[in-house]
C-alpha cells in the first residue's frame, strides 16, 4: 500500500484509516456469523480480509505517528479519535473472533445453532 504523505492531506488519511478499520471490524463480525452457521472456510476468508484491512489501517496509523513525532505536530480532533477507536475495536474484535471461531469448530454442529 502506497500512501502519499508528502501532500499532508491529514483529513483524507484519517478517513482512509477509519474506512479500513470499519471494514476490518465488519469482516470479523461477519466471520463470526459464518462460523456460527458452520461455514468455517468462509469464516477464515472473512478473517483474512479483516486482517488485511487492519494492516492497511495500521500502515496509515504508523505513518501519521511518524509525522507527528510525538510532539503534537498533527491536529487531534474528534474524527482522529474516532478513527483510532475504530482501529482498536477492530483489533479487539479480531482477537475475540479468532478465539470464538476456534470454540465453534470444537462444538458439534447441533450445539452451534443454539450458541
């Protein structure tokens, strides 16, 4: 993923981070649903999509942190905080989804439907 940070279009980068993080979260939640239904292959496809989106968001986040250099060079506003919150939530949901999917795989199919 190539991001042109030379233009310093800060808001655009934050929106991209937000979109990637939101997609990561959605894919992980869809993976959970697929696992609950017993479609573990599709669940893994969705989890990999979630991980790709998280990596893309993390690339943006890392570059923004580098630009800020810990000295407050970049503005902190509500959308920045919201984007960071989305990314953190997506990462937590991924961790939980991986573990819950593993548990679903251990359950007999008849027990998954009532879980």
